[in-house]
């Protein structure tokens, strides 16, 4: 009995490396497309040049749909911007009338005023709201580099806290839970790309270029082939990319061995884990050392376990290229371990005609006992004024669909209608609609948004709609609180902070709540 349990444990352990190996193989395809091309290209270079050109074409299509939005984003990246959002609602549901919800929503409004200066890492937000004659204001927040300021409706002062002092304060208040080394860099909230540029360059040089160089030239072959895409016959360049089982396993083993010895890679992963946790808590040295050791062991184990799997067909990918764009793709590989087989296939077509593009992609995964299929369909069309795009994701029992219709009104003005629908078991569950009218100028913009949902039964635009008016303008600078308005917690001890909250904050809060609950309040 014990021997059988041990065998089952070993079998489960080995099977864990099937998705790892499959994932790494996919990464090989996704990563190396960024490699720079040469003038005299080989089949290997042609393959990845086609991948690169195809992605760039899709990127250009996306950018053409959102020219005004992207131009405004670029402007806001380089200038200080103020944005004002007015949010209201409209409910006309007889079922809610008796409970008063309709009157609450129809007579409520929320105003959000924000300002952002990305270059100087300063931002502010001010929220006010009104409902049935009751007004609430004074909810404020500011970030200036690594300083956070918070204003509350009931406080006379604005609270300030420096991210470097968080650990000290928490440790003084609760020495059992906190070490004192916790910190948070509020300025990271201004980073759109969480991975520093130097880390991206390192990963590109050490792994993307490494993988590209490791792929053998004779794994790629070029031929001319005629394929049917939609209703058209295309004379395309057929480029085959085939790795034998031995070549694939050798590539994976070498990759895992390289990763196991790479302390810089482990540091990058730790940095990303810290960034994604937001409220961190920078890991202490012992935790960092422990993770680096565990990471190295995991990569070494992955390398060792490559010998325990079988890749009966190696790795096979074929692309058909017309005018530098991939118009058809076939990819497949299989992994066997302990008598179990996992197979992955991908088949895709990309039909491009004047003003339209139709992409159909099917992913299939099977293990002998079950088969799962994911279909991705993109139907993109455009003329001089209008664009009409549909993107859908579907499996055997559910589907998501995104639709977007835009009309160019000229001089930076556009109307749009977008929707997200969800179906389950061929039944439409709900659709979320987003309509808008936008006007973009060089230094200002306005957009009127309307949101509503439909479920085919009770929800509709007439039942409940949410309206958002957005105004953006360029400003000289973002204002932050003056020193005499601020209570700086970073200059206080843990005991002083506790006393401040007990003797100042709580009494002001109780007084504010009593006024809110009075005759004219809630």
C-alpha cells in the first residue's frame, strides 16, 4: 500500500511539469518576435519577421480606432491635467418606486475632481456627493512623490504620511505583527509600466535573444503554397518551424538551467511581486534569500523532470505569409508523462480585404479523456467615417462578445457605441452597453458617457441608466496642501498617533456623524 502511494505521489509530481513545459514552448513563440531583422533573411528570420509584422499590423489597427484618445493620453503624459467627472443616474422601475430607491438615485450626484502631473509625480482627487438635499464634501487625497495626504469631511487638518515611515509607525503600534521594515513607495503608482526599462532590456538580452540564437537554422524551411482564406485563393510563403523531441527537450533543459543560476531574474520576480501587492511590505533579506533559493531549486527540478516526459511529435508550427502578414497558422505539440498525454493545437486564419479583416483562431487542448476548445473571432471593418468591430471568445458552454461602433464626426469629434455581452449554454445572460459623444482638442476634451445593462427581462436602458460627464483640461500645476493645513504622522511616534486619533479624530467624527444624522441629514 505504501509503495502504491509513493508511486502515485511521484506520478502527480511529474505531471505538474506538463503545463510548465507547454507554457515555455508557447513563450518561445511569443518572445522571439521582437528580434531585430537583417536585410538578407533566412527562413528563421522570415518566420519571426512575419510574426512581428502581423502584431504591428494589429497594433496599427487598434491605434487607428483610438487616435483621439491616444493623442490625449500622450498630451496628459507630458502636461498637468485636470479632469472633472459628474455622475448621475436615472431609474424608472415601478418595482423600486415603493421603496424609494428610484427617488434616491434620481436625486443623487457624485462629483470627482482629479489632477495629475505624471512627470513630477503629483496627483490629487476630491470627491463630493449629494442625495435628497444632503451634501457631503471634503473627501480629498493627494500624492506628491512618496508622500500621501488624506483629507476627510470631518477633519480640520489633512493627514500626511511618508511611505518610508510606514514600517516604523506600524511596528511601534503593533510590534508583534510588524517588523518595522515594511514600506511603500507611493510614487510607483505613477508608473504605467511596472517593469523598469533596465529589467526589460535585461530580459530581452538574456532570454529573448538567447532563445532566438538557440533555435537551429535547419528547423525552419520555406516553400511556396496556395491556400484558401475565406473566399480568396492566396499564393503564400509557407514557413515551417519544426523541432524534434531531442531538440525541444534540450532547449527547455538549457533554459531552466540558465534560469536556476540567474539571481537577477529572481530579483526581478521579487520586485514584481512587491509591486503587485501594492500595500507591501518590502520583503526582508531572509525572505529574499529564501525565495531565491526556492526559485533556483524549482528551476533545477524543472530541468531534471524534462527527462521524465515524452514529446512524441516534437514541436511543429507552420505559417503562411502573404505581403509580410500571416494569413494562416497551424501549431501543434503533445506531451506524454506516466501514460497520460496532453495535446495542444492552434489553427488560425487571417482574411484581409479592402476595409475589413476577419481573424478566426481555434485553440484545442485534450488529454485523452476530455477536450476543451476556445474560439477567438475578430471581425474588424472600417471606412472613411465609421468603424464596426466585433471580438468574441467562446467555449462549448459560454461566450463573451465585445462590439464597438464608432462614427467620426470630424474635427476631433466622435460618437461611439460599445457593448459587452455574456452567454451561457446558448442563453444570453446580460449585456452591458456604453454609449458616448466625445470631443477632443489639443489641450482639452469632453465626453458624455451613458451606461446601462440589459438582461432581456427586467433590466433595460429605461429601467436604469448611469450618466457620466467627463471634462479634461490642461493646467499649470497640481495644487497640494500647505504645511499649516497638514498633520504629519511621519513626524509622530506610534503613541502620539494613537493619542491623536483618540482625542482629535474620533471626537470630530462623532460630531460630524451627529450632524449628518440630524433633522436635515439622513
